[in-house]
């Protein structure tokens, strides 16, 4: 008879013992890919409610009094950081910001050391931006504070995706069946990745458009097809814009030229700059989005950015409201109730 | 010391026999096999080991291991790495030269051999660098390195990017009668990729390494083998295209061979899941089609060797940003079980065929003798193919804990390992109680 081995010890985990697990038990906003539709919808409703709060004389709803928020930015960012700082103030939380550009590796400090620093300070919510994809998840598995992803490498930028969806909903009421084009350096865009999850989960049909060298090699795992949405890619701008209800232009990063994804900025602009003429094939009431900051004349013509079709300013305004809703939701509050 | 193994199913992958057979080991060598073992004069003073129907086989040989010494003892040492080898059933390992300093001088080869003699729980066969400092610029003193004990040449961890230089290395190694092991990769095409390029990398927002960055380089080196007539061995094959290229090269009659690693046979890019740095290695885990093509190539004999590419790193190095974490996973202590589970127990590969890929074929590449021949040094492994176990990296003998198989339930458990008749690993009691 063969000897039989029975092992009874627990299955080991790469996560240190005692670490909190991300998931239903705790609320982190790490990505929109795994955010259930019910939460997505509630966050967007909460954002609308907070938009109304921002229109009141006090412009404030102090529902998170005493909550300590740390904005930890390993990549320089003004717009997103300021938006989160405003949002924290508007819900009565205390926030501090660390800006420390450059990877922790290049500085000789490990992410684990960052984790210990945050733990020692007794932070309740960590808003993190990092040049490396996956860092918010890494932190969420190791800190007791709830983690909000403010952009991780080329992965996701979920609050941006929420504010994009909120802005379109303000005008369209529903995204179900809408045709939305996302144009630019999609392969390296966390904005595009978050937006496509939000849009498709709400039933929109998304076309990712850009030069093939800047499109995902395989888009088959992108987008929530089960929710009625779809994702396709197109290298020709005319194909993506045809009949589109909304077009989002992405910021072109000049470093892409150095890596030979593109011959030149001028070449990109010649083929993909959003102009009035190129939008002619879109729906009559087409809406234009841009996450900012814009390279006017490169990915978007000024006359489009400043036209009535452009929702770019509304996106910024919705950003604060969305982040107020997210801060409340991560602390276990219902964002709609928190705003009322 | 004399040992009599009884109630063993003796797997002899070289001869093809797989039957109940006793083995008597006397003074480190195989003294008798079969019915004559118990009646042999030396049997009277033997310690009897009852294997209770478990398999006894030639000690496993791994042609691709990073022992990390000299210079990187925080990752692994020759002592811990060979203990890990013994725990996985290996009696011989070939160690890669990307240490600090690089194994590009005869004295360093001699140092590794001396260190292994003192502390090794397995035989260590050093592989020397092709180019000084692995810089891909100037050839090492190949002849002197062979004289010092190097069994092959490689710049593993990085390719020799210049085709002209690689041609000369192959031609020179041919004169010396040793193989060149190529880490085939087009670095320009790989770019800053950190995982396989495909649907998963697109979803995670991680830079991809296209399969073509391996396949193109494999094809180049196979052409150089044709040009020089040299003995070329292709390390860690992971793509369907590479397997096809090797198949075609063999059909042309080239003197080439290839290896793959257990993780390419068992896992796909999905194992990266949510940025698991313990599933990050180079070449990366590929698509399901690649995994299946690599397994098929192993089954049909195109790829004749399973090697682990055992690459220990400290937990600190692996705990951090996925993009910044070093490439590499450990494999010595899970290799046999992973292959057994996914190939033999799964009914896709014959037990003897797998053992050939882990014993006979790697021995042929390194020029090592068959340990089951009468009078040969008795390098043996005993394992129970029925025993299942759960991989717990904390229990590894290796310093490395970086395995993608943590928590996996595997079949086939090593019961004991013997190097020239001396026990280097013993789990008989542990497994039976």
C-alpha cells in the first residue's frame, strides 16, 4: 500500500498574516472593473446629490468629521490632488497630502515602508497615485485604511471614470445603447481603461480609437459585455466617430514619441486631432470630453474644446462631487443619504 | 554504507523498464538489481528501506538553476539551493553564471565546485558565461573555463544580442565539445515589458512582452546552429512558435535541444491575476495556446528536457510594484509534483517519458553517467505518486519563497533522495505518519 500524506496546515498566502483582504468586507475603490453595477450607480447618484450640496450656500456636508485622509501622490499631479483635497474638505474630513514624485525604488524606499508610515499615522483613508499599475491593490491588502486609487500606471483612474460617466449622464440621462468613442493613446491610458468599464457597465458601446501602435494589442478582456455594453477598436478616426453620441479625446503623452510608438506629434495631430470637420459624421448632439490637461491643437482643436459640445469644464466640476461621494462610500456611508 | 531498497517500482527511463525491482546500493554504487539484490553478499549488512510500492528512479537532473553564489547569498546559497534540489528529488544541478561576480573566470568556476563539494547536497555543474560580465561584447576564455569544470556556456538572464558574436561562441564551443545554452530574447522587441503581451496585460495596464520577442530569437539561434554545426540548447521555451521552430530545426537534422519549465506547462498569464509578483518571470507565463503547444512539444519529444529555471529572490524584492519586482520563480521543490500532476496524473504523458525529461535527457546534455547501471554511483530518488500535498513556501529548503504554486494541491511527493548512496533528503517517516 502506498503511504498517504495528509497535510492539515493552512494554505499560505503571499499576503502577510493579519492583513485585511480587499473585497466586500471592506470598501476600497481600486478600479471600476470589479465595481458592481449597483455600487457604480449609487456612487453616480451620490455624485449628483453632492453636486447639489456644492450649489448650496455652505457648499459643505460635514459627514466625515474626524476622518483622516492622506493623499499620497508618487506622481506629480495638480488637478486630481486638488480635487481630492477639496472633496475631503467639503465632507468635513481632515486631509494631508504627500507628493513624492519618482518611484519608491528609485528613492530606495520600499512600498512596505510607505505602508508602515501610513499605519503609524492612523490614517482612515488613503488616496494613492503611483506610476506603477497595481500599487493601490498592494496597499489595500496591507493597510487597515481604505484605499482609493487616484491613478496607477497604465491601469485605472476610477474617480476619473466615474466623473466622465456622471458628466455624460447629466446630459443623456442614460448611457444604455449610446455610442462613445475614446480617441488617443488608449494602450497607455488609465483614463480610458476606467471610462470603458463605467460606460460598458451602463450599457454603452465603446470604440477605442487611435493609431494601432497605441491601441491595446488584445481588447477582448476589456469592457463589461455582460451588462449589454461592447468594446471594439478602430484605427481610423472616421470609423470611430461615425454616429457617435460622445467622443473623448485623451491627452497625448510626448514620451510616446521617444519610444517610437509614433513618428511625431504633428503626424498624430494630422490623423487624430478632433476638429469640427472630423466630428461631422457624429450624432448632431455629440458631446466632447477630455480628461485634461489638454494639448490644444494636438489631440483637440481649440474651437472644439471651447464649443458648446464640450463638457470639459463640467467634468472638472463633477470631479469634486464624485470624490465626495467616493470618500463617503469608502467609509461605509450611502453616498446619496450622506448628501441629503 | 549499504542500503537495500525493497518493494519499489523501479523506473528506469533509459532502458524503458518500469517494474517491481529491489535495488542494493553498496559503498555508494549500485551493487545489484532485482531478485539478486536480496541474495547479494552485501545485503546482509544493508539497511533495508521499504518503499511500500512507491517509485524509485534515477536522481533528477536540473540543467537550469540559479544558486546565486557567489555574491547573492541573501537570495540563495549553494548550501540552501542544493538542499532545495535534494528536497525536490534532484541529485545534479547545473548552475547559471549570472552571479556577482559573474562566472566568467576559471577561478570562479573552481570556487563554485569547491564550495559545492564542501556544502552541497547535490552535484553542482557550473555553466560559464559566454561573454565577459554577460555584457555581450567579448568572449570569455572558453577553453580555460572548460578545463576548470564548466559544462556549458550561457549568458542566461540576457541574450547575446549580436548575432556575429553568438556565431563565434557557437563555433568555439563546438571545438571544445560543450553545448551553448541560449536565453533567446529580442530585447528591443521586448521593450519594457513585464508580462506576456495579450488580453491580460491589456486589462492590467502592464507593458507586454510579445511572444515574438522569444520566437524570433529562438529562430535566429537555430539558424546559427545550422551555420556552425554546433551543439545548441535552447533554455526555457514558452511559446508555440518556439516549439514549432525547434521541431523544424530537428527535422533538418540540427544538433539542437530544448527545455521548458514546469510553470510553462501548468500555468498561463492568468496566474498574474491581480499583480502577483510570484507569477513574474522571464520568459513570462503565456497564453493557453502556448502552454498547450509547449506541453505537446514535450510529449512528442520536440522539447526533451524539463528544467526549473529556479530563480530565488528575497521576499523584500518581490513585495512591491509588479513592474519593479525582479523576474524569476523558484522551482526545485515543486518541479516533479507540478509535472506529475499536470501531465502524468492528468493522463497526458507517460510516467517514464516525464522521467526521461528529468533524468535521461538532462544527463545526456551534461554528459553524466546513468545511475541505474550496475557499478554506477547510486543517485536515486524515491517518490510516492499517490501522495498529495499542499505547497507551503514557508517549508521550502530554498531561501526563495517566490513560487506561483503556493496553496496548490499537487500529487507525487518525494520520499527520499540519495547521492552516491548517501541520503540527501529524507521524508519517509514524515510522509508515512
